[in-house]
C-alpha cells in the first residue's frame, strides 16, 4: 500500500488519541475546575475521590498522542514548540501541578483545601491553554515563510482561540459535572448542574457562531455538519436526561465527540494550517516521517489501542461497584 | 536544561523499578503463605510507591517535549527513530503501568488477592518495559543501527536492529540492576531504621532478610555486567573507552587504574594508582595485549576526558563500597549477629543515597562520554541543538523548571521520610 494510506492512518490515530484524552481526561479536568466551587464538608474531597484512580491513566492518552506526533510528524513538534515554548511549558506546568496536588490532597489533609485549589489552577491552565492552542491551530498559525513561524507573541492573539478556549472550558466543566452526577446523583448536585446547563447552552451558541464566523469554509463540510449536529444533540439531550442516572454524562460524551468531528473536518488534510497563506501550511503529506516509521506506528497503534481500552475498561469496572465511595489508600502523612 | 530535568526525573523511575520488584516479591510471598508480615510490608511499600510514582509522572511529562523544544533540528532529523521508540514506550508501557497502578493504590479491597498480585506484576512489567524503551532510544544515540540517511534525515530501515542495537541489551541489564540496587538499599535502609529503634520488628526483620541479599546480588552482578558493558563500549565507541580508562598513548600491557587525577591538556594521569597489565588482560585476554590510546583518534572526536574518567571511577568506587556494605550485612545476618550491630543498622539508612549517586554519575559519564556526538558518528551536538528561542525565554524556562523540579523532589523526599517515620500502621 502506498504512503498516503499510512499517513492518513497515523493522522487519524493521533486524532483518536487526542479525542480519547479529551473524552476521558476531560471529566478529570472538569472536576478539577469545579473544586473551588464545591460547598460543604468533604464535598471537594468527594469529587476528587471519583477521579483519583483514573486521572493518571487518562492523561496517558495525551502522552501517547504527543509521542505519536513526535514519531509521525517530527517537524510539527519542533516547529510548534519552537514558537510557543513558554506557554507550552505553562501547560505542562499545569499538568504537573494537578498531578502533585491531587496526590497530596489526600495525604496532606491539613492543607487539603490548598491542594484542591492548586489542582483547580492546574486544571484551568491545562484546559484553557490546551484549547487556546487548538483554536490557534484551527484558525491557522502565523507563518512568516515556509516552515517559519512568527516569533512575535502578538501574532498569536486573536478572537477565535479566545472564544474557543472560554466556551471549551464550559463544555469541559459540564463534562466533569455530569460525570460526578453519574457517580453520585445527589439532589443538591442535580440542581447546581441544572443551573450550569444554561452556561453550557450559551457556550455552545458562542462556539457554533464562532465557527461559522471565523472558519466558514470548514463549517460547511458534511463531516463538520454531522459533528455540529451531534454536539447540539448532546447539549439538548443533556438537559432532558438530567435526572436519568448516567444519561447526562453519555450525552456529554456526544458533545465531545461532535466537537472532535468538527475539529477533524476543519483540519484534514492539513496538520498545521498557515493563517492567510495556505501555501505554507504543513500538510499530512509534507510533514510526515518516512514510510517505515509510519508503518510501525500504525501497526502498533491499531494493535494496542483495543488492548489498552480493554484493560482500562477493566479497571473502571473494578472501581464501579455501586454505592461504595472510592477509598484511597487512606493514609495521611501527618504525624 | 534537559540534562538537569532528566537527571531529576531519573531518580524516581529507578526507585519505581526497585520498589515494584519488592512489591512483587512480597505479594507473591503473601499469595503463597497468606500470612503477615508479608501483606503489611507490601501495603507499606505500595504507599511509598504512590508518592514516588506521582513524582515520576510529574517530572516525566516534560521530557519528550523538552527534547522537541531544545533540539528542534535534532528531533526533526532523528524523530523517525526516537519518536517511534517514545511512542511505543507510551503506548505499551505507560498505559499498562498507570492503569494497573490504580488497582495497586486504590483497589486492594475491591479485587481478589490473585488479581491484586497480577496487577502488581503488570505494574512491574510496565515499569521495566518503559525503562527498556527509553534505554533503547538512548542506546541508539550511543550506537546507532538499523537506519539510513535520506534527504538529510534519518530513515528507519530495520526495526529490530534499531531497537536491539549493539548496546541496548547490555545497557538495559546494567540500568535495571542499578535500579534494583537502589530499591534494595532503600528497603534495607527502611528496615534497618525500624530495627535499630526496635519498632515493627517482625516487619523489619523480614524486609531486611530479603533486601540485603538482593542488594548483595545486584551489587556483585554490577561489575560483571559493567565489564561486558565496557567491552561493548570498547568495540563501538573506542575513544570513549580510552578516556574512561585514562589511556592517552597506546601501550602493550596497560594498567587498570583505580584512582588518578586526569589532565587532558598534558595527556597524563597524575597520582595514578592501578594494577599493571590488568586492563590489557580484561580487554584482550592477554596481559601484554595492546590497548589503543586516545592518541590514535582525532582530537576533535575526544570526549571530555577529565570529566568522564572521574565519573567512571567514582561509579566503580561506589559500586565497590556497596559490595562491601552488602557482603558485611549478609555475612552478619548469616551468623545471626546483625541485630546486635546497632551501628550497622544505624548506618544503613544513611547509605540509601549511594546507589542513587552511582546511578546519576554513571549516566552523566555515559552521556558526556558521547560528546562531541549527539548521535555517535552521525550528528554532532552542536549541529543538533539549533535552539531558536531567545535567551530570556530559555533563562525563564530554566529557572521555572528548576524551581518546580526541586519542589517536587523536596516534597517527595519529605513525604517519604514522614511516611517512614510514621511506620507501617
Ligand atoms: C533520549 C535519550 C536520552 C536519555 C534516555 C537520556 N539522555 Fe542524557 N542526553 C540526551 C539524550 C538522552 C541528548 C539529547 O542526546 C543530550 C542532550 C545534548 C547532548 O549532548 O546529549 C543529553 C545530554 C545529557 C547531559 C549533558 C551532557 C553535556 O551537555 O555534555 C547529561 C548530564 C545527561 N544527558 C544526563 C542524562 C541522565 C542522567 C539520564 C538518565 C535518565 C539521561 N541523560 C538519559
Ligand atoms: C529521554 C528520556 C526520557 C523521556 C522522554 C521520558 C519520558 C517520560 C514521561 C513522559 C513519563 C510520564 C508518563 C506518565 O504519564 O505516566 C515518564 C515516566 C517514567 N519514566 Fe521516563 N523518560 C525518560 C527517561 C527515562 C529513563 C532513563 C528511565 C529509566 C531507565 C525512565 C523510566 C520511566 C518510568 C519507569 C516511568 C513511569 C513513572 C514512574 O514510575 O515514576 N525514563 N517518562
Ligand atoms: C562496579 C563496577 C561497575 C562497572 C565496571 C560499570 C561499568 C559501566 C560502564 C562501562 C558504563 C558506560 C556505558 C557507556 O558509556 O555506554 C556504565 C554506565 C552506567 N553505570 Fe556502571 N558500572 C559499575 C557499577 C555501577 C553501579 C554500582 C551503578 C549504580 C548503582 C552503575 C550505574 C550505571 C548507570 C546508570 C550507567 C549509565 C547507563 C549506561 O550507559 O549503561 N554502575 N557502567
């Protein structure tokens, strides 16, 4: 088979990894971002206990995705990191903060509140910046020549990524909230989530409007239409199914899926589009690694993804006995 | 920058490798005998592992990206191989490890002892797989194989040659043994700490009884593996070997130096102490065999002799010291006198840093010994590190990374210490 097949295959695989990351780690991040607003004794710790065994495994999808980008499109990683190094470090810093803070929030009980706030900061950093980068990429990067990105920070500020990032944060929090609802459908939480739905509705309108306004050529592709439709379906379904256990979360998964279809439709077949200079864009074909590497990545990816999903599913099952709250290994480092 | 962050990162994964070994041992014992103190030992070690693991993840997240950022040209050039290895590492090892460590950390009450044991084994496998891939990537830089160069970049031609390049297996053996040594000294130190204070004695006795022999075995294996490692270095990176041994001029019947202060400018080793003919014997099997000196290689291909001669010999001295410590401990344990030797028990916890030092020094020597090459014989470091970032950004990021990494290390150290002081209950 020819190289195009492998290029496209690996590209789709990478999109799949980032999709799984946002689907799974999305609710961890959403819960992280809800922590400052948790009222009442032990509410925040309760929220953390829903994600404690999972966030690390979910985060691995990001590491896998990044690894595959490095392997399959090495030029992309070099170019991007060269241009947005500091903000990017900040994003990684957010992941580091979240990891350490979640872990210590159940060991260092004396400062639990502080650790929850740190975990929230980390989650906002990761979500906000990650979406901002994605938005910038979708809109097109400020290339100043073939293979050269602008070094001037002002060139990276524009309306679409800002809107995308803000609206996206709401979508992610909704994802976390419905996940919490699925784990523990308490009455107070139902009410709060119901109210938050209006924010989700607002964010969705902004998102769709922004897409049409800034990326019109993309928004009208059939795949994009399907994605947008799925997204709207998820938003409305989420409201209707609010009181049916687990269903709001499932609809929220539709949101995320729809969004990624939109993203895929807007991007393909370009990896890094150039703003206003389409001829400088990095396409799947022009940025990819040699065939031999692509082959290995595709084979390994296709073989292992089902296996990983299978054993991850097993661990989720282990921690989903009804009615029981997840106990962490239950020690504190206080004397 | 990358050197510092990976140097810190490295502390945690080796601890993970060592700890998972012990967790598997004690889970197996518990599964077989179903009695204390095996279970509480494992419970305790899992707690330590939790703290170490999260620090390993937190410090590791940055690693692949900092390769991309600091060596943009290098990563584009060699991404076809290194990127492939790192992707495979993430998808085979990280995923496995982090999925099942959730069961180790949170699931003891939720799964049967057998499934729990299986999870421990899978975490052990995942951690070692991860070490394997990263060592393979690093070894490829030292002894590249299975590649061709097309259109100004590296193209993978033979996967298994690239993975199992000339130094992967021997380096992996050396690194894993080094990690187990670190785990053994850590657990032995913990056990000795309790024994010396007469706390948790049943627990500590069993732990020590397993940790010390493992420490001994690993410490004894290390020079042997190291010897084969240096033979591989001799064959594939000969100038590095000459620098390790401090041989400037080719000679017959070269001495094995144990100590000395190298002086690359004047090409001599001051205060050299060593065993005559032994190096020739080790390297060629003949006491009068010829050993190539650095003079036979072009000066611009010399690694920084002073640094790597020193680090190499420090590593070996540390190795010898650890053998001494472990032999003494095991012999005394055999004679059932160990618990009377309070000074030894008090000393052991202070020796926990030894294997860590040897690990760090070993890597630094191996990495600096690769200079001036980034990929041995293929790309020089100066060519690969085409850093496009302005200086202030580099300084800011360096300061930030240093701060965060130091904070993580200190936090982890303090918490593990508190956990140990608090004890297994
Ligand atoms: C991907 C492979 C890889 C791996 C697994 C490691 N390194 Fe490395 N290291 C490099 C790839 C590399 C490199 C990218 O090739 C560097 C950067 C510049 C250079 O000269 O080599 C390097 C440089 C480098 C330097 C600076 C050398 C100099 O500037 O002269 C140090 C001190 C270390 N490393 C230390 C380590 C330690 C302690 C490691 C243990 C975990 C380690 N490296 C693993
Ligand atoms: C270029 C060098 C390296 C890179 C890019 C790198 C990258 C990473 C990353 C991204 C993680 C976090 C994964 C997660 O989210 O779970 C990690 C963890 C880990 N790394 Fe590294 N690493 C490097 C060097 C090493 C070395 C030299 C070893 C061991 C010999 C090693 C062994 C591990 C292990 C066992 C883990 C799992 C986390 C833990 O157990 O603490 N790594 N590494
Ligand atoms: C006592 C005799 C020892 C010998 C003869 C020996 C030999 C070697 C050699 C030849 C290398 C260089 C590999 C290269 O440049 O490519 C090396 C590297 C290394 N050593 Fe040792 N070693 C010994 C003890 C130890 C001990 C006790 C530890 C740690 C506890 C250790 C940890 C390391 C590490 C982490 C590396 C870097 C990774 C590698 O290249 O394998 N060594 N050793």
